[in-house]
C-alpha cells in the first residue's frame, strides 16, 4: 500500500538580493528532506521559525515547486497531477482563519469554492455537500449565511476546516492551525481534527511550534533545523527519550506554569540559525552544548533508531 505522502530528496533554494548592486545569495530553505507518512496517521513537524516547515508544506501542497526532489501523494507524483485532481486528494488549513477567508463572501460560498473550482458538480449537489461539511464541523445553516467578520476565531477556523473537507480529500496539511486561537478554543479545534481523522480516515501533516499540541495529536514527529529533519521518531519515544541535542533543547524550552521558575535556560547561547549562512559539518554545532571536534567539519550521517531516525554524531 502506498504511503499517503512520500517526500524524496526535497530541496528548495531561494535567490535573495540584499541590495541594488549586490550579487544575489542563495538561501536553502529545505535541504534534502525525505520521509513517508502512512495513510491515516499524523506526522507532526516542529522547529524554530525559519527552519523550513511552511516551505515544506507549500511544496507538498503544490503551491511551490521544489528546486530538487519529488513529492508523491497517494502514490502519484505531484508535478504530473492535474490541479483539480490534486485538490481532491490534498487540502490545507492555514494559520490565521481570518486572513485565509474572503471577508466579502458568506461562509457557505467560501466553503463551496473548492466544489465550484472543479467545474462539474451540479448546484444542488454543491449545496448538499456544503451543508454536510458545515454540520460536520459544528456550524449551523444560519451561520453559513454570515460573513467571516461575524464569527469568532474558533468558528472561522471551523469554516476553514469545512472548506478543506468539502472535496472529501484523503490528506490535510495543517500549518499552525491553532496558534491564532486562545487556549480553550485550541482544545476544541484539536478535538475536532482528531474526531474528523477518526471518522473520515484522514492523514494529517501537522506543522506547529507548540510541542504540547504536537504531543497531543501526532503519531510521529519530525524535528527540523535549518532545512533538515534532524530527528524523526514515534511521538511517544521522542518525547520520552529525544536523541538529538536540538530536540532535547526544544523540550527543555517549554514553559511551565510553576511560579518562580522563570524562563528556562536551554544552553543554546545567542547564535541564531541563518539559512543564508549554513555552517559546515553539523549545522547545529555552533549552538550545541555537546559538540566535539568532528561536528565542525563532518556532516552527520542518518542513524536508524528502533522507533525512527536521527542525524547526529552522538547517535548510538
């Protein structure tokens, strides 16, 4: 059986000009990423801002062509698929439910847009499927007649989820789907996504900087740093026993509600990662508290783990 999503050697390079007469520089946003997501599972992708998470999502959605490598969705190469066929297989839910919805259109018309873009669905069938999608995400027919500005943040995200599901796709790419919502609404949306996955057999690629959210929803977690996946493990194993120093630093950086503890010091120093100036060897070594001589000159090899993979000289 084909994986729902398979990524092979994916790379994306941007050319950035920093002045009128300056030569353009290459910024490698995603660098040699490969993985497979089994049907019905959830792959969580975590990492700092600028590590390449959203660029990876856009390439998997077909919104941005890769510089190298290929993406297969349901066993088919993405670049050979018709745009309408691709939309029937894979759909996105973006971060901000207000900016991703057309403020001039009513909710039912927003949800109907993917159906209208297919061009071959009768109007009566469109209305029926829109009503089903709204009901499935917990919105009423009356709310379907409102504009996005008349809804709360959580309701707007439900509209975005309904729009993603109206074509009955197999795969949903969730790019920070709860980060713009308050905590109580986040829980409602996460529970809704879990329920939809269970009922509809969906596969999720779930991108987030919130480790608590990823631990709650993901069956497997990939940790990105400067365009590379440095560790990928089953969720339970990664949160119990992370193998990469960067993964450990991310887990140690989570704030706790205990008063007096303050902001945790994870030992990463003040050097921030720069995609335009990737260091030689292990790209994490300038910040790594466990770095030793080979880290500065030799790129680490991918090491197999009982529950995944890790790129680190210390592995094993």
